[in-house]
C-alpha cells in the first residue's frame, strides 16, 4: 500500500485539477444524502439540514495495475494530499466557506474513478412564504458551486433526480414532501441546486391557536345573552378583546415580519379583533339604552325593531271568565272607576314598550348579527387556508 501511494503521488500536485482534454470540462457528479432537518426558521429565513454528498469524477492520473500491487484495486487519500473539487454553498446564511472537506477521505479506484463523501451542516437562506400559515409549505434551496472554477472547466451535474433519504426521519414540525435536483450555469459558473420542499405539521397550531380563537369568537357573541343587571357585560367583552390581542402577539412571534405576502391568519385575527372591539362599543351603547329615563320618548324605528325582534308585551287588560246565565259568556275585567268606552278600548302593543324592552330587542339582533359575522369570517378564512 505504501508503494502504491508513493507511486501515485509522485509528480502530482493537489492544486492542479485533472482535466485531460482542454476542450471539454471535467464532469463532477453529485448525489445528496439527507440525514436530518435541524431547523427551518421562517422568522430568520434560514434552513439547517445535516447531510453528505457523494461526489464522483475521473482523475486519469490515478490509475494502476492491481496485479502489480498485490491485487489492490482501491485506496484512499487524505483530502489535503489530492485534488478534489472545492465545493462551497452559493447561498450561505453566514460566511462563505467550503464544506468539511478535510474530514472526508478521497477514495480512488484503479479505473481512474474518484469518490469523495464530504458531510456538513448545510445552513442556507430560505425565504419563507407564510401566506397559508400554519398550512404552508416551504421550498428551500441548497446551492453548490466549485469555488474559483468556470463552467468551461468544471461542470457540476446530478446523475439523476434521486436523493438518498435512507437515514432521514421527519421532524416534529416539518414533513419532507418533495425534492428536485437541478444543475445550471450562472454567470459562467456551474451551479448544482438541491430543492427541498417541506410541509408543516399544523396540528399544534390548530389545537393551540386556531381552535381557541374560534371558540373565543362565539364566546364573545354570547355576551348579549348576559342580563344587563349582572354588571359584567363590559368587563366580559373587554376580557375577550384582550385575549384576541394576546393571540395576535403569539402569531406575530411565529411568523416573519413581512408584508409580502401577509398571512391569511393575520387578516383573520384583525377581522375578529375588530369584531370584538365593535361588540364592546355596542355593549356600552346597549347599557346606555337600558338605563335611559322613561321620560324620553321611544323613536318609532326602535318600536318597529322591538315588534320584529323583541318579545310580545303582555296586555294590560286581563281577560277573566265570567259565566253568564247560560254559562257561556266571556268578558273582560273592568275598572268600575272607568267608563265603558275606556275599558273596552283596544290597547296597542307599543303602549307598554319600555327602554329595557328596546335594549332586549337590540341584544337579540346583535347576537344574531355577531354570530353570523364570526361564522362567515371563520368559514371564509378556513376555506382560504385549505384551498
């Protein structure tokens, strides 16, 4: 083995790349193996995955007859003693640096084939599209290029669109949905791009964020069922309003500070927050109506609202049964101090409507309107997230 190494390394410089034909570039084939997803931080716009590359090329300088060296058909060299393509990330998050090249040995076959398996934590930029958060999918790129070489000198390529995921397991938040391999030329430099698509697991956010918001929407609407005498209406509605503000803070902490595009759930939160604020204002107006002095006349439109949505007032003239001589007659109870015409007069339903009755009808209308509003906003938002 020592003799083989000495013979192969004689008159060979690790700084000279092995291109035998100057008219064609050296073809370097890459296969990516993904082992784990460390982080996909959509707030910072960063992807961190652990993996390794299987890089192969032909080096005509490394060839020998195995029979002359005891049947040895393959051997390995440290990366520092032989040439290997200086691969770097083209879209790093921090600084430009090569992979952990020195830790990986280069294997040579007697057939001139070279195999190199550098591994690293790949930290790349990944601009998140959180429009459908938390039902979103993120596509991130890992770009590789040969530092300092033109595309006419080294051509990076993928033998196929396959990626090794034998050792990969999905994380608790993201599922690997798809991948794609693409090699192209950019600014006279050969680039190998690995596209990874991850789908978010939405169960955590649905259980701890969306469902509580939906429940609070309808809890907010039932404030109109509370009796005004309880004195808890305004404090109840303000408490729910503040709860929406807290959930908006939680959502903002989990998404990027971007307006292109705004997440649907942000529009949903703004809608329900505005509805909750409106309910608080309506509640104050309703309490004002309920406590209004009876000396103030009730407008006709409020009386119409009461007739349509309120309860029927009980008649002040109470029918009582009086048996006549034949046992069949029914008459009304009459005040002996009033004349016959006044007693038998028909009383209109608006004669006994009070301000608390108007407030009760207002409560019923607002209960229907707010429930319909929250239902429509929730259904439209969920459909937009699902489609």
